[in-house]
C-alpha cells in the first residue's frame, strides 16, 4: 500500500489569492475543468513553515494515511474542527484525499466548542445531513442524501448494533465520522439497512499529555451538569493508556415543566506496542426524560399545515422516557510482519427503554393532526429491550506486482441481535389540540414485561484490493462483500434468510499533489422480506435489495482550506403491490450536487460551509400512482454556513455563528401537503484564560437565536423544532 505522507495540516498556509475568490474559482470552474479534461488548474502557491511551495510532483501514496501515534486517528486539519480522514471499515483509517468517497470527520474540539450533546448536534454541520428529530425528543434519527439513517445504524468503533435507539452522549466520543452514500462494502449492512450513508463514533483514548478536566454546564431554564474527563498514559514508552469520563446532567431543558436526567460512566484502556495494539471500552448510560418532544403525523386529506405551536410545549403532556444502556467493546491488532496486520474486534450491548407515550405513526386517522391542530390522543406503554453482539476479523497485507502496489484486505463480520417489546394503548382517546393540549388519559392496565419479538443474525465476508499505479497518481479500489441477512421466526412471525453480493469500484486520480478526482460505484442493502399470506405470491422470498450509487467528485486541499464537490445518483428499490402481487418493483431515485469547504480562511478564522441540491423522484410506483412525483420528506435545497473567529482585540476571546437552512418539501407522496422551509441561526462565544495558573475555557452558545418556530419533517411524521436554547459551560484543566 503506497501513499503520500500527510502533512501536519495544523500549520496553516497563506493564500496569495483572496480565499473567497479561490473558493469560487474552485467550485464553479476549476473542479469541473479537472474532472472533464484532467487539466491542471492554476492556483496560487501555498507554503508552510516546513514545506516548499507545492508542485505537481507526487510522492509515494498509501491508502492508509499517516496517523497519529496514539489511537491511530488521522491528524486534525487546519483549524482543528475536522480531521484529515477517518475509519472506512474494511479500507481502514484513511486520508480523505486517497479515498473515492465524500466523507466528513468531526473532532472533539468542534464538539466541545459547539457544546454538542448528541450526534445530531454535530452532523447538522453538513448540508447533506439533516436530523429528523429535535433536541429534547426521543433520540436521534438522520437523513443523508435524502434517505433515512436510524440511530441503530450508527456504528461505534466500526461495529454496528452497539448504539441505542435513543442517543449517544458525546462526552466519551473523540470523533464523529460521516460517509455519504451507501457503505455496505466498507462497513457491512447496519441492522436497519440504511442506505443514505453511515455514521461512526470513535471513543476517546488517553493522549501523551496527562489530562484532568472538569466541566460544569447549564442549559435551558434549569438544567445543570458536570463532566469529569481524566486521561493518563503509563509505561516506559507510554504504551498503556487509561481514559475515564463521568457525566451527570439533570433539570428542565427546553420543554416547560420537563426534566432531562443523564448519567454516563465510561472507561477506555489501550495498549500501543511496537507490533501489538489493543483497546477496550466499557460504558454505562442511564437517563430519564419527562415531557419529551413528540413526533406526530398529519391527517389524511389535510391540505394545509397547521401553524407551529409553542416549541416549549409538549402537546402530549404526561410523556415519560426511561433508558439505560451497558456496552463493552474490545479491539486488537497485531503486525504479523512489516506489511501484514491481523485485526479483530468484538462488542456487546444491553439497552432498554420504557415509554409512557402515544406512538404516532401507525395510528387511526382521528389520532393524527388536522389543519386546525385538532387530534385525539390516547396513552399507553411502549417498552423495548435490545441485546446485541457484534464483531469482525480481518487480514490486511501490502505487496507489489511490478509497478503496481496492492493493499489486499480479507474480512468477515457478524451481528446477533435480540429485540423485545411490550406495547399496549388505552382504548378510549380524548379530544386535544396542539395549541391547548389535553393531559394524556390515565392508564388502567398493568405494565407488562417486554417479550422477545425479533431476532436478527447477519454475517458477511468481504475482500478488497486497492491498487496504486503511476507513483500513486492513480488508485483503484475493487471489492466484493457477500452479505447474509437472517431474520428468525419469533412468535409466529415469518422467517427470512437471504444473501446478496455488493460491489465497490472506486477510482482516485491525482492530477496535482493536492487535488483528487474520484469516482465510485457502490451499493447498499436492505432486507427483501417475504410475501405475506394475503398475496398471490405468498411465501416468495426476496433477496436483499440493492440501492446503487454512482458518484463523481473533486477534492482540493489549498493548504489550510479543503473544498469538495460531488455529483451522485442513488437508485433505491421499494416494495409495491400490483394485482395483489407483492414485489420490489418500486424505485426512488435521488440525484444531487454537494459543495463543501472547511478549514481556515486565514489564521484564526475557521469556516465550515456546504450546499446540497437534490432532485428526489418516485420513478416507479404501484399502478403508476404518484409516479414522477417528488419523494416526500426530502428537501430540494439545504445549506450551512459556519464561522469561528479568534478576535484580535481580546486575547483568548473567540466568537462563532452558524446558519442552517432547509427548503420546503412534500409531506406526502401525492405531493398535496407541503412543509414550509426554515432557517435557524446559532451564535456563540468562548474565552480561554488562566485562573490561579490553571487553563480555563468559558463557553456560551445560543441556538435558534430568533426563537424560530418550524416543523422538522421526516417521511410520514413531523416534530416541532427546538426553541431558543442557551447553553453555558466552564471548563478547567487541573
């Protein structure tokens, strides 16, 4: 495996062109010229204190880029908000300029400065990613490139099935990594079969510099918290590391008369030897939320969206959520030789949630909201447990055949998951309104214990070869993954077992040292299912369905600012019924263009900006109904602009701001009910100083400054966006 060694991107280079003009030239002209004709673009030279001006000479190129010694993470990029790359499963931890994908890799520095509490707070920085629930709700769900990605399809340290359906506290997380587009070859298939993209969280490791950090927090009206983060390394060469995180938050957040309590304890241990690397994480989270933000659906036949109610009001008063999760993960890597590494990891989780809540999506018509905000409400218990074991094993080796370098990986992974539910609703609903909600009816039956209702077993085998040609100017990754999905029969449910092979063709061409042109063809998988007894083809088993993506893009590293442009198409099959025959003859096609820029515009001025334009269509539907319509729940335009500036007049004072915009979209497939566009503005500031010789950072963030009321929309349901929310913190290192 051959590759360019990664420069320390923290050494910011200076622009001879205006940074804004450089960005415009790249996005509107240079990128397309390189992609179309392979012509080297003329750019201003950039320099760093440790390098000479850039030329078109390329050194050796390795697919696995130069990583930081402790934890094996890719280096942070200029400005510290994002990293040079991340974990791409079977392809390893890679530099973003060497991979044929669009990726975004957020650092703990960004998480701390934005006071992010959940994954949703972080991934919202990218216009191609939108969250489908608001702060204070049940948990995190996402949309990437117009397709839903559930919380359970988030991986932890590369393993699926270990993340709860609610949320992951970020205090124990070092990186949040996003791969846009289907990733079944790189990571395997998530338990829910999401195809829009993948999100991976990486747990913290101890650094060489000892850390004892105490952070006190405040949010909303009366929510206070404390976070203790301790890290140490031991041994003659700091081989052993220990990282401990403890969190406690409690009090009213952004819903009136509500309470959000979160407790977290995590321990990470690692060994970084010359040939052997090992790590283990154990973590426990518990939480209880009263008056959590609801999701609901609109009544069939509704032609006008009701005005947004007060965002601090829960229009299902009386809801309650209790959650807990216990997780353990271990990973080991051993270098069999200079160019060959054997690796393996295993993880286990036991998570449960108990809800007092009237579930929203599959209710009778009168329980849905009409144009005036009227609905009927019932009450009940919706409890669940989830136990999962996940693991992988692989061998990675590097060798040459003549002038061609190879990185070959052979890998296998497996997931076993058991899920149980207790779900029962009251029989008699009561009238209510989102502007004047009625209390939930009293529950008159006993709470039962969840029983096993689903059992899933997945395994796959994969092989990939990344070829390096022409002194690293051209990289080609070819791979196949054979995936088996086995849904067991439980309580009379129909069993399902089928396999499918997904390919990857990824090409990277570097016409200049700091420019990559890439193409990928890849696929995602979702379970095909079995035709039910009511259909003419009852009992027919469908293979896992492939969602195919074609993508072409250009990445440019200007020295302290990275720009990317990507053009893609994803074709996603869907189930339909025609003439009482069940099949996967439907299809949704999403086409899009993404433009992204991040880094330092100039020293001390950090930027993150992105635009996503999307055309999502229902290209094949049952009997042609709604065919050609826009896909519901998918915006046509989104953009994000964020700046973080170290002020010159007060040493240690930084200010930041972020604008998030989502265009209007259709709520329903018939394109009759349109959800309005929304724009949110967030502002913040922080002050770094010393008190009694100890480093102190004070932070203040105000989300939704204008207290904008808006609907957060998903396919089939909606929720109210969070109100104006103040967050404060004081951090001290001892």
